[in-house]
């Protein structure tokens, strides 16, 4: 049963349209249906975000995998 907003359903029509759109822009789809962006620094455009929203709301896809890097030094606490 459709769950996405009518405007997204009308725009994307089918999951294959949204998937092809994202893949043509360099996104990679994981086995568990999450999207890896073309580069770590990539910020999705409004159109890319709408395609992902459609897939999430309409087809229960996962979202966007975010890469984070941390370069702080940290000493773990002593565990008793």
C-alpha cells in the first residue's frame, strides 16, 4: 500500500525511476537498501533528497550513509 506523499508518487512513479536517478548521479545502493554518496563530502541536492525520501516513504528503503571522521585522542575509562 502506498505510503509516500502524492506529489512524490506522481514525480517518481516507480522505485526503479528513483533508483536509476540516484545511481546515475554516483550513488551506490547497498544490499540492505541504504545509499552511499558519490564522495564523502557530497551534499545531496534537493532532487536527490526527494528521490531518497520517495524510496524511504514508499518502499521502506534506508537513508543515506554518512561518513564521519574523528581525530581526537581519547583514553578509555578503567573498567572495574
